[in-house]
């Protein structure tokens, strides 16, 4: 099945689901008319309708109308949703969970699969999913044991980056730059650094070293970051988020 022919359904229509849907639309992978989102109220659905997507309050309708079903609920809501949709899941469905702390075993009790592959997911489903999700950013197939680490690194990691960007901008404000300009420059700086990492494939330590000239501004700044234990603190943050995701999976 071609990506353009896939009917995509979202169970849950919050920020995570909305971001993924916008990525699919921007890349032209799926037409808006082939996307259906469900949520209990209209609060989040208005924005989907404005984008041309279809909406419903019925989770079962998403299963009936879609081939690729993306579960994007809050973790505590998911068990009830799985119970509700279980009778409607068929062999033609590809079920993907974006929900933190949910194991393949839990999903497969609902006859479902995720991109750390469940036993029912074959090469064709994996290829289709990778094709679609690559349009929204990096998409890798990984062992299930990596999923909680990914949550600690990437899922929660967005917040670490926002906090870092905020601190960078506030440093510039302290030195006399207007806040709006400082925030834009901080964001562009992070974007440029991230692109360099992805495009060159170099280790970040190498790229960081390339920016440091002897006795220059950067090495003086990095000395302060090292004194503040930036690296150890961020490593601790990834560990804490990963452990929390693991404990949620065990609840």
C-alpha cells in the first residue's frame, strides 16, 4: 500500500498528535481528507477541522475509517481506550502508540503493533510507517528496550532544550538585548547546531571543539558551563525521565 492511499486515524487529538498530523500534511504524504481524529470534546478538534481533517467523538469510528491508527492519549486513559477498540482491530490495521510507558505486551493484548515491532508487524508495515514518519523528522526502528530511553532523551528532551534556550536568551537580556530578539537568536542558534550534527554526522564533542579558538569567548563560556555541571545535570535528567517511563510501564 502506498503512503498516499493510507487513511490515518488519531485516537487523541492533543499536541503530540497535532504535531505529527501537521508533519504529514506539510510533507504531502497524506491528504487532509484522509486524516480522522477523535477526542472526547471539541476543545482540540477545531484546529484539525480548520486544517481540513475530519473529526469525531467516537474512537471506534477511527478504527472503522482508518488503516493506520495512531494512539496519542494520556497514559492513564490508554487502558480504557484499548478495551474499547479491541473488538474493532483487524489484521488490516497498523496500530502505533505514541503513549509513554506502554509496552508491546500491553498493546498486543489489544491485537496491536508499534514501531518497536510487535509480533504481528511485518516488513511491509514497518516500511510504510517509516516512510510516513520520516516526513516528520528522524524515524528509526529500534528494540523495544530503547523506547523508554527515547522518551527520556527525545520525548521529554524537547523541554530540556526549551529550558536551555530560555536560559541563553535570558543571559542576552541580562547583557542588554531585547527579549524577543534574544529568543529568536537562541532558537536559530539551536537549529543551526542541530543541523550541523545531523548533516555532518560528527560527534558533538568534535563540533564543539571546532568552535573553540584558543583564549576566545567560547572556551571562557564553556568553562562556566562545566563549573555548573551542565553535562552531569542533563545526563541525570535523561536518566530520571527514562526511569519514570519505565515505572509507568510497570504500573
